[in-house]
């Protein structure tokens, strides 16, 4: 019973209601880009009103389909103790800082460096801190995401980050690094992945999770509240997520 006092739940709802929400997940639909060795996303109208009296689709997909998170076990055989189900459900509830390079017209193979990150911080006046989430917008999703016969270009080509950029975020002790590309820091040229120092050295070995294939990053404010939850998958290498950003109006 509400006695007229605003409790903590009401205060949170009131605060979120005064903010603008940005949906950061691309729609899961037929034909979306996928890592070349992953299975296609399959959505089948398995149960219909006409045939069964109700409606239910059957879905088959990889753990790394659409917006998703990578756990350490995804790439590190010696970290099979850190599958996605070992992280708390609210692990990806955190403040986020956007590093926006969408105006740079980056090409496949181009790398964001630590100097570029420092320069962006000086320009924006914001720095990602310990326990926060760093979001890097290459502008790739907005420019190249599609679901037709050319969809795979998005995953066969991408910019990335240099080793010192990956170390930059590790030294900040961020909780996760997120991007709008398929492989975060890994540049890809004509289907050939380049170095992946975040996955193999700077991030996953240090329990810094990797979030990939985010959309609508151009609608985020420089600092936002990031909320996403992975599915509770037994021994999951990662999980699809439905991330949102809450931004000051």
C-alpha cells in the first residue's frame, strides 16, 4: 500500500521515466549477418492458429547471433570455468561511455588506437571508469547492416582496435567493451580476421566481457545507463542479449 512516500522502487521508475530509452538490439529476422562459421538464424512458424489452435515459432541460432555478449570461455580453452552462466544476471547493468568514431569514414582493416581514444576523451570531456562499459561506435552497423543477399559484407569486412587501444580499456578496468561490429576489436578484410588482442589478451582473460553487433549507437548520449541481460545458458560461450541505453532527455 502506498502511504504517500516515494520508496526506492518508485524513485527508480520515476528516474527512468524521465529518461529517453534507446533500443540497441537489431531485430532478429531471416537473413541477418552472421559470423561465417555460425549457423544461420532460423525462424520457423512451427505452430499456427490454423493447424494447432495457437501460435508459436521455433528458433535455431548460435549463442552469438544479433546483439550478443562473449564470455571468456568463448575463445580461451583455459577459461572454461567462466561461461556466461557464471556471471550475475545484472553484470551488464552499468554506466556506459560512448566513443563515437562514426564520422571518420573508417574502412575495413582500419584501427582505432589508444591515441584516438585519448583524443576523443579530451574532446568530449568524458572518460570511461572502473566498472563501466566502453561503447565504441565505428558507424559500421548504420552503414552496412542489411538482410538481403549482400548482408554478409558487414561481417566479412570491419574496422577494429589496435593492441594499445585494447590495453587502454583494460587499464581502465571496464566491465565490458561494446561495438557495432561482429568482432569488437578484430579488424576484418575480405573475410580474413586480423589480430584479436581484446579477445585473447586484454579483455576476456581479465573477465572483461565483449558485446557485439549493437545498433542505434548514433542515438546514444555520450554517457548513458546500459542495461542488458544474457540468457541463463548452461556452459554458454555467450548469449544473445536485448540491450537498451537510458539517456538524459
